[in-house]
């Protein structure tokens, strides 16, 4: 956090000054480690083993915040007797289908719930990244559950959790992660001490947790710990996700993702959602508890925002115009489709896949097989010049005079050259004014898309083809201003906020939305950001003039609420857990919820409220159910549906690993998304043969001085001077082993590529003892490419393409490699080197379905099992 998010890290340092204890877990000693009270080096890709050890420590020592756990989580809920755990199946859960490497989740359901509860096909869910649909709401589950609040029933979630994590002992944590037992116990003790009525602790993670083939389960394990300790929905608690840059949260709220619509409404699937009713019911799950029971309202308001007067009840609010998913439309499927000639043209905005995405060679070869490519950026980035400057020019794989792709480069305005909002990692919308005019022909994205849409609509104006009606009927009438006819960003924000059709009055809350077409709202979770016609995101009242929660600094979704699920900051009766942690509470005299923040609960619903047996939607939420977007109102320690690779996190090795999984016979995530394609070769891992060909672990992350793939920062001379070239950090032990000299050259080889870097011999990366052997790790920054003031090979060239099955994010924080002294070969010699490594390693290509290893005999795994 100090390295990559230094502005936010100042508050960690302030907390430390006030007595907080800071722990840092990372494969590499960083600026954060230097400022932490304790640093734990970890083998990249083994975080679930560490966190699972903390879960076991909590449960074995009964250190959970029991009153919170029983009341607010599903710990007491009883699971069907059909469920079988990884403990019973050598690393698999019940319901696994060998044919397509997916789970039938029916056996994970709660006791008494029907088998058809989870009706969606798991393979389709994986293809469409269905897990991402649940980022802000619960998966489908019935509200009525059988519970044992003594937590003694052998099939209650609490007991299942204890059995599942029973083997995650301190000894096993050391064996898997390389973390000494005493360091682990120091962390576990400190974390659990920050629990109960008087204390809370916060977990902070970065994108380094998401970019794994089990990334979703990393985050779930952290959330399980925080729920067990009562650290969710309470001040000083929670889980803080450090996003890649300022508006990454905004790009999922109002998404640039193929499977989501604004406000986390799922994109319709052509086979599953042919009508508005089918689509809405797939979100609301009729009969369920929670605020997603209002999905029709959110959906209709979005359709009205898109198509305005053309959207009426008679035509299902133009639902027929909505695009439909047919399968995997993610970025990695797209690049393989480019290579195969299935995509003709492509737009790149704020993205630099030539060096910024996994498997850079595949990215560049894909772009070289398009008819046309539009790149909008501040600088002439690698994705605009691949046809003349890519490494494949030197190897002869791309010939500039023969490259078929016509590239159109359009200059873009930077964030200080346009107005609009950022949505920060804490869901905070902040308005930025334009500081300076963009130079020359540089324009904002808003200008580009508005005028592109205007021109296309003008050219189609006389069309009578049904396919063109969706474009012609769009509500595309934003006011413009200035010499360049710039659309009004505030007008767009007003439409996103929503308004009453008859009067034009901006809506103050999403509870004012109607499902009859009388209101418009482009993103229901953002409703209120333009309440009273005032740009609430532009507020900057000084902290000294308002409360500690600072509700008049920007605006947070939803409803300007600063802590989600803050009903959990009070006990089941509505009283603060303690005066010290007082935040939101029930005021019996006024018969309403009140506090320092906007209560995340119906304002007048008392703690004593109990729904009728058949109540659903918001009415189905009891007065002591704080997790109001979940189908059962509880925080999930166990996921009975919705998570594609298991109801509880399980340690699997990274797809490329030098060691056999010490915990289970199953080596890697059996449900991971793979792409069987000749270009997508794989380094072997145990129990496959030849894993010794790639004996070292490599991991990547960022530097303070550079930004993502370096497109901006490598073109800024002071930053380029501070970090002028690509380098690799290696331990003194590995340097001696491989003949590497400090400030000399080394090259790293995988079955995809070889990259070179200057050698930095340092104690910041340390050899770890893992399962009885020494594992060496190396670290690289991922900021370099072949354009800019400073250049270097791209670390992302080393990775293959394997994805988490829930959200289709790539495993790009860990891989295996060989490390050799000296500079890498050039031209044909480079290709020959990589081909030779592929040959020696078995020339493996990702297979479908992924390899299941539970039937492979292995003495160490058998002993653990």
C-alpha cells in the first residue's frame, strides 16, 4: 500500500501513530514492509493456506465474536446431508463433473431447500463470469433456513467450517507458504485480539489478490475471517480493496465489463433471458428476501435512461434492443479470436494490452490480424506501434510491410483536461473540474463517444432496417458547450442519478424509482448523487467543519453511505456494541435508525420486526438481518450457491508451481477457465513430468514511480529518470546459484517468452523453505515496454492465459520460470530458445477440461488426507 497507494497509506501511518499494529504479507519486502510492525514473507500464490490457518486458529480457540457470528452470519444454518467436503474427496467438493470441470451446486444447498434452487448451468456461468454479478448482492438462496444457534449440529456451517480448515495448522502454513510458525502465530494472535464489542481490525488487499486462478476465494477467505471476528459493517473494520487506479471502482459500477450493466445488473444471456420478465426474475429470484427484489425497478429505469420516450410498457421498455451475451466475450477470448481471424476491428481506450495484459506475444499477434484498430491515448503507446516496433518484428513474426491492421491513433485528454467524476476504492464519487484545455486534437472520452454516436445515428437516419432501431431510438440528447461542442458531464451525471419524467426533478434516492416508466435512472446505486439538482460529488467541506464520517466530502454510493451493512455496528436489539464503537443504532424514542452515517437499513424497521412466513423482497428482511442484499440477510461464511469453485475457500497451487500441493491430491483449481489454443502453452507443474525445467517462482507488482504498463509514467521525464530501466530482484543465494552479478544482465524464460532485465541482488526477496525444500522467488515490475523515454522488456510477456472461473480475471501474479545470466537472444535465436524450453518441458498446451489430479497417487498427499 505504501508503494502503490501512498496517498491512502498516510492514514495507515496515522493509525499506527495512535497505537494500531500493522502487519504486511508479501512475497517481497517493500516500502510497506519497512513501515509495518511485522513483515511476513510468503510464497506467491499460497494466501488461502495462510488465511485458512487464521480461520482454524479462531475456531479451535473459540476466539470468534460469538454473539455477532450467531446473529449476523450463516454459521448456525444447517447444510444438506448430500454435501461432501474437500476433506472427504481429496480436494474436490461434491457435485464435481469431470466432463466439463464444473460443479453441480445442488448438494451445497441449505437443509430443506429444493434441489432446483441453483438452476443455472455452471459451464454457462463460467463462460459469462457470472460470479461477478454478485459483487454487490447475494446469489440465489431461499430465505427460510434451518438453524442451530448452539452451533453444535454436525452439519451447521460453523462445524463444517471447522472440519474444512482443520488441516490448516501452523505447521501446514509453514510447509505451504514458507512462513515460520512463530510469525504466523504473531499475526493470528494480533488479528483475533481486534475483535469483540470494543475492538475492530481492518483487512487491506490489492489487485495482487484478484489476479489468481483462485482470486475470488482469496478474498472470500479474508471476508470469512472478518465475519468471524465481527469486523464487517463496523467502524475500523471491513475489507478495503485497493483498486488499480482512481476510477477502477467506477468502471465496475458503470461497467466496462462484458457481462455487467450499470449498478451490477447482469447483462442478459441470449438463451436464458429472452424476455424482460425472464431477465428481471433471474436477478430478483421471486420469493427471496432482500433489496434485489426490486430488480424490475432498477432494470426498467436503466432501459428508460437508454431509450427514453421510445421505452414504454407496451414494448417492454425496449428490452428487445438490449445486447445479449452468447458466451465468453472477455478480453482473453477476444485476443485468441483475433489470432483466429474472427474479429475484424477493435477499439482500445485507456488500455495497453501489447505490454499490459498477460501473454503479450499473443496480444500483439492478435492485433496484427485485425482489419482496423482504433487507439485513443495520451501517448503513442505500444498497442499503437506494435506493427512497427514490437519484439515480433525482430523475430519475423510480424512484418510491417505485410501487417494487415490499419491503426487509427486518436489523441486523448488526460484527467486534468476534462471534467467528470472519479469513483474511488471506498465507493466515493468525487468531481474534478477541468484544469487546463487539452492540447491540439486531444478530446475527452465523453466527446468521443457522444460524437461517434451522433455521426452514426445521422448516417442511419433514413434506415428502415430493424437492426438499426436500437441506435436511432437512443436518448442521445445531451447539451453541449464550448468551441469543440463538448457534451455536459453534469447532464450525464443527472441522467445517471435519475429523475422524474413528468417534472424533471432529480431523484433523491433509489427508493423513489418506479417500475412503470415514470422515472429514469442510469445507475440505481448512484441515485442521490444529483439530489436536489446539486452535484453532490463536488462537495468539499473541510473536515474541521463536519463530523468524523465527513458526509459532505464527495458522495458515496449507495445513498451517501460510508460503511456498507452498518446495521451490523449495532447488536441484534439495535444498541451499539459499545460506546467506543458507536456508529448506527435504533432510537426507540423516535422509532428510527440513526447515527453518524446513513443507516444501511430501512429507517423505520425496528429490531424486533419479524417477517411473515411467505414475505419476500425488502419485507422479508428481519429487523436483525443486517446483510440486506443477501437472500437470507446473513453474512456468508459458507456459500451455498453462486461461487463456481466451491462453497468454501481451498488451497490449490497456482497453475504453474514448482511443488506438489501439500494439502490435497488436487493440484490446481479444478474449475479454472482455460483456453485450448496452440499459442497458449503451459509450464508443467507436479504431478506432471518435467516441472524441474522451470524451477523458480516469479511474481510482479508495481513501483511508486510508475503507473500500470507505463504508458503515462515512462513518458514523464522525472519519473523515467527515477526508474529508468527494467530490472529483476533476486536473492544473494539465487544469484550465487545461477551466476548472476549485481547490475549485470539476466533473462527469464517461460514456455511463452524470454525477457531480459538488469539484476538487483537484494535481501528483499528471500528463499523460502517449502515442503522440505528451498524455493527461490524473483520479482519484476510490470511497467516496461518498447515505447517511451525509457524502455525495457515487458514482464507480462512471461505469463500464459489462465483465469479465475468466477470473474475471468487472469493469473498474472505468479508463474514459474528459469533464470539465466546474460542478455536474452535476439531474432530467430530467441524463438529457438523458447521452443527448446517447450520441447524439454513436454510442449504442454492448456487442456480442456483442466487436469484433475485427485486420482494421482502421492504419498505426501495421502498422508495428509
